[in-house]
């Protein structure tokens, strides 16, 4: 296969990349997310196809619940207004004449790590993307676990950590992502009466008691998340990516300490290798090879 176009759609920006069969990023572009989203997406995809006529197929990773067979967005939060119900695959294939595949963005990140990154060579892996929310991607015997009748398979961020806890954007309370995501950490910092970013809090934990307590609480909650998922999937490794992972040097030792009494068996906990590149590379992999 010749080159493919990978598209990573987020609430504030869209990343488009031309990628070859070896996973090399040949061209990379970021544009601000605009609405109505599908019209804007189609315009920019057609623009790049004119610029790169050798592109054979298009892979799209997006926030939300996705039906990967139909390439349709089943549900998206207000981060992408009007996106729910969009038949992306059908419309974009008609507009471009190219094969199009659509998947959840966290699943795309898991594909990238499995093929080229920290999970390379492993068959059973859970990838956690700790960003604005908590994304989850699961590789089960080398295949991506995704889809389902409501497009909600592997939505790990919406498992319940604390029943009746902090309200989540999904409408329920106490979801994982309200405690171990960047948004959840920021909420807990505010509730503690501090005025700082999560990174500043992690840095201050060495000398400030309140910050140390917040970091310990975060690490404990993340350890519960990981140990609970181990009981379900018995994975070979957990790969942690997303913006929060960029501060891992500060909280990683605390996480390892919290995990000791909780894990059922030894487990490799690794940081993602691709960082922000994982989404666009994984989107490309949707059409470079079978999921």
C-alpha cells in the first residue's frame, strides 16, 4: 500500500498526518477544531488529498463512542457538538472515493503503541490515556477490543471508582476519569484550596504537605484503577500515556508503592512512547493493516 492519511480529532484541534507503511510521519499538520465538524473535516481532507494524490486510504480517530464497522459516531459529549450520529465513513468515502475507517481515539493510541511503541510484541495490553478525560484501549490476543452495540466497548474512563462521587460529563457520578484525568486532578487541587497546575502540584509534593496528600490520593486511585483492570483482563502490561503522563517522573514512585498491596500478580507498568503522536499514527494503522 502507498501512503495513508491519519486524522486525530480532538475538542480543540485536529491533527492530520501522511504516513507510510513503516509508520513514518511524512507530513504533519495541526488545525483548530471548527464546527460544523463534518463539513470542516471533509474540506480539509479533500485539500490534503489534492496535495498528496498518492494517499490510498484514510483513518480517523475521534473522541466519543464509535461504531467501527459502520464508521459512525454513536455518541459524543459537548466537546464535539453535533458530532453524535454522524456517518463519517459513509459520507467521507462518497466525497473522496477512498477507503475510510473510523475508531475511538484512545483505541487508535493503543494500536500505535502495540505496533511500534511500548507494547510492541505483546498480545494483551491495556492502554490508559490520562488527558482531559481518561481514555482506554485494550488489545486482546493482539486484536483491538472495540465497538459493541452502543460503541462503548473499552470506555474505561466511565467505570465507577467512587459511587456517588464527582459528577461526570457522561451524566453519572464517581467515574474513573473524574479522579485520574487532568480535569480530575485540577478539581481536587481547587477543592484543596490551592491555586496551581497539576504539574506544579506534583513538583511541590516534595515539600508541601497538601500537595503531597493530593499526589498520594491520585496515585492511590490510579493504582486501584490498574489493579481492578488486571482482575478483569490479566494483561501483560499497562501503558500510560496522555498529558498527565508527562509529569510521571514526579508521581511514578508513589504509584509503584500504592500498587504493591493491590496487584494480584506482577505487572509491567510502562509509559507510552509516542505521546501526542500516538493518535494520528494509530488512526493511520486502521487502514494500514487489519485491527
